[in-house]
C-alpha cells in the first residue's frame, strides 16, 4: 500500500506502541516518513524490535517507558525524546489497560471503573499537559486519540470501558476547542 500522506521531518510519539494497534500505527507513521518515539509500559523487548524495524526503514526512533496514568512518569519521557529526536509534532494515544472480566453495571466491581478512567481519561490529560505546550509555542500540532466502536455501541457488559472512552472523547473535544487557535487539531 502506498500512502499519500507525507510526514517527512515530523516527529511522532505513540503510546502503547507495543500493543496490537500501536505497533501498526508506528509502522504506518514511519512509512509516511515520520521519526518515532516508541512508548512501552512493560514490554521492553517488543519496543526494541520495533525500534530496529523503524530504523531499517531509514527513520529515526527512540524508545521511552512510562506509566501513562501517572503525570510525572509521562513528563519524564519529554527529555529523552527531545534529546534524541526533538519535540513531537504528532501525539498518538494508543495505550490502554485491559479490564476483565466485563460484567453488567449491577455486577461490575466499582474498582473496575477506575482503570479505564486512569488509562483513557487521565492518560490523555497527562499527554496533553506534557506535549501540547510545545505545540502551542510552534503553532502546529496533531493529537490523535484512539477510541473504540464500543463507545457508540454501548453494548451490555461494556460500561466500564465505554465510560472511560466516552470520558476520553469529552476531554479531547474540549481540548480541541481550547488549543485549536494554535493550529493544533
Ligand atoms: N485491538 C482492538 O481490536 C481495538 C478495537 C477498538 C479500539 N481499540 C483501541 O486501540 C487502542 C490500543 O488497543 P490494543 O488492542 O492495541 O491494546 P493492547 O494490545 O492490549 O496493548 C495495550 C498497550 O498499552 C500499554 N499499556 C497498558 N497499560 C499501560 C500503562 N499503565 N501505562 C502505559 N502503557 C500501558 C501496553 O504496554 P506494554 O505491552 O509495553 O506493557 C500496550 O502497549 C486502545 O485505546 C483500544 O481501546 C482496540
């Protein structure tokens, strides 16, 4: 497949690059020409393999680790990325904590709602706080949050996941209005 989008000289960070979707997202961004900050949480080995693949494509890459639910951890990724690649023009929020098992609202544990809140809502708040200010200073940026069809389907047993993803959607829609004047979409 050839891509019409050209991202040469752009720098992207993808959280959850070691996940199913993030891995493909990173390869696609690199194919379009972007240099990539590969974020992982626990799977350092897969991140290293991905870095090798990206560099073999002729792109620059660095690997960064963070817990996306923790603001300090997310902020600590900035310096290693800036020092190796530069400040990201593109943020792709792909990481997610899995919640299992899914149950009905009446049966789901209250605690099961906390992980989607942290990994969907706070994840995006943390990324925005860490990377949007530099985009504002440059008057350019792209922020891509990966949602799910479950948000629209609102199927039984999916309330915890759907609540997190709908909350994430709300944060990003508000953020878009707050920073859109800086050509950040
Ligand atoms: N897969 C699908 O069919 C599908 C469908 C619709 C939407 N989505 C959405 O696509 C996105 C990616 O899903 P996926 O299926 O690719 O997920 P996945 O394969 O389960 O991967 C999850 C990723 O998130 C990272 N992660 C988990 N907890 C983290 C934490 N606390 N801090 C930082 N990173 C953490 C993992 O890192 P490590 O592996 O390094 O620990 C991994 O890279 C999600 O937003 C999901 O809602 C997926």
